[in-house]
C-alpha cells in the first residue's frame, strides 16, 4: 500500500511538472506572438536623469522580423548617431567622425547614447525558446496587473543577459516588468512598462522606464509617439553602407 501511494505521488508530481512546462510554453508562445510582425517603425522621446541632470533625445527605431534593427538618434546631444544590429554584430556610426565602428559580444550590454537602455534592450532577435531555459514561478501583482513570473537562464554564455525574470501580463501577454541579472545572479537593470495600447492587433507599451540598479539615481524613460507595423522599410536601412547616407 505504501509503495502504491509513493508511486501515485511520484506520478502526480510528474504530471504537475509536465503541466507547468506546457503552461510556460503556452505563455511564452502568446508573449512572443504579440511581439511578432514583419516590420516596425517607432518614434520615441527618451529622457535620462542621473546625478548630472536630465538629457532628452528623440529616437527612431526600424526593425524587421529576423531581428535586424536600425536606431537613429534624430534629436538631442547625440543627433545623427546611428546604431545597426545585424545578428550578433553592432555597427555604430558617428557623424562627427564620419566613421563606422563594429562592436560584438559583451558590448551588447553597454548603454545607448548615455541612456539606461542597452543595445540588447532595443535591438536584435529576442527569441526566448531558442536562447533560454524557462521556469514558471507562479503569479504576482505588478503595477496593479496580475503577471506570470518566469525565470530565464541562458543556454549560451555568449548571450548578453545570462539570467532574466519576466513578469508577463496574464491578459494581454506583454512584459509588465523585466529584471536582468549577471551570471552570478546580481540584478543589473529593471524595466517597467505601462500604458499598453492595441496597435494593428498587437499590444504595445507606450511608456517604458529603465532603472540601472548599479548606479545611484539613474533612470531612463521612453515614451512612444508614433508606431507603424508591417509597412515597407527599404532594405538599405539594414546595411552597413546605409549608415553613412
């Protein structure tokens, strides 16, 4: 009888774990489906506040389904600077020097133009299934929204973020909060998103705040002013040669 109970309990926990894995897959499938589109064009106002004061800039972000991303700083102290992400390579164009610099690897974690956003935050292929193992920790209320809490652990050491915790809205499947960690488990950056709106059938957070947890009083806010999805973008936008145009 004891053996039967032990086997029954073991079977129960196996089923429970299996159901949990199915739940994680379903949640992430809906989360990533919401972010998928053939192209996107975003205009945003970005304000960074630190111990030196507040800096405001205007960004234009062009991306396509494979993760290729072009970021143009249209106004502010770094006006004219361009960032191109192609797979795991970054190309930076500085108009004052009229040159293109290539960055790779750990540079993806560096900040963009003095903001608290990293290159990884605003560009590239963010496919979770391909890059991370996942564990569903349960649910939690964040920003008055019920969220699934999912822990991510990188499958490769080359990924910019080795660990992340996602708080995914249980209704619209957007990320209400994201915390990224170092390989040792130290929290590096917290990202809070709000003001979610439906754009062409996709839910997009129009307001995002990033806090650098390693700096004192350093915070960046991004407010989207315009979004276009699935519209044609010239292929030249995603070429190294196009950076100098």
